C-alpha cells in the first residue's frame, strides 16, 4: 500500500491529464510551426513598444520575433503555466477538502496508513499530474529546429522545470488551504486568486515601476518571469520554488492531522 492511494488518484485523473497534454501538444506544435511566418514581421515588435503595458498583461515583452520572445509570449509566460495550474490547483483543492465533502476521504482515513502518508501520496499524485503537459510542450519546442526556431538547452530545461515547480507550488497551497478549511470551494477560490495576483505582479513588474520590487513575492517571477526561456532557471530561483512547495506541503501534513474528517 506504499503508493496505492497515489496510483488510484492518478488513475481517476488520467483522462484530464492526458487530454490536457494532448491539447497542449497540438497548440505548442502550431505555435512552433507558425514561427517562420512571423520571424521577420517587425510590426510584432512595434506592438510591444507602443502598448507595452497591454502586451505585458499577456506575457509579451521584448522582441517577439526572436525564438525566446516568441516562445515566451505564446507559450511559457501564459498558456503552459495556466494549463499546469488548472491541473494542480483543481486536484489540490479536491484531493482532501473535496473528498472530505464527498464523504470518500473518511474511507481512505480508515485504512492502516498514517494520515501524513496519505497526504504525501496525494501531494506526489498532484506533482506527477503536471509532468505530461510540461514534457510534451518541451518536446514540441524541440521540434522547432525544423522551423528555424531554436533555443538553448539550458533555457528549455529551465523554463520546463520552472513551469512544473510553479504548478506544484500552487497545487500544494490548494491542498494546504483545503486541509485547513475543509472546503473545496475555498481552496479553489483562494488559490486561484493568489495565482492570478502572482501572474499580474510578475507580468506587469517590468513596465510598472512601483510593482518592480513586488516581483520577488511572485512564484511566477521565479518560474517563468525572469528570462528563464533565454537563460535557464537560476539555482536560487529553483530553491525558492522548492521551498514554497516544501512549506505548503509541510503545513498540509500538520493541518490534515487535525482535520475533522466527515
């Protein structure tokens, strides 16, 4: 029974996990294949120059005609994190609080397994759900060599790991809030609001001066908002993301021990 709970949850979520991965693969391949049609379009760069704040809202900054700029604006600053977060936050909110409200968590809690191990297995299942989307997107970007779109190995690896860790962070936060409140709706709503605020802070910080210092409070900045697609993921930024996940997961273990399972 060392990993039966995680395997069961992954089996129940396999359709959404594979569905999002396939959809993201199709979208990513289209973005990669379209690059040759836009790489010499100077009007794209003019768009970010003339409407920098609006462009920043969608994750577009700098030159959009370079491979890193194109990928950042169309994939890694927005869509990849969004899809990963849909998976991890959705599962994180339902894995404890949602199952408690459904009455199924009580059955799991009666198993001869410590509560903390139950929570750890669910945290592992949450993290694994973010892997297929991140991986297939990276594989599609690798296909960009056939379409004159190339980025360095460090950049692709860094932004892929950053997107994965970002999803794990907010998924763990959703689990923590669910374990504290026992409410799936609260966990889903609060975590989604935190993720939206973090995205806005990271996106607008480069063009809104008073938001610039606040970027260090945003997991988006550490994951995908600091040029990771060009330069990779700095060790310090990866450590910060791992630290958030560790703190949220540790808090979840403690809270789940005290949750009055119905």
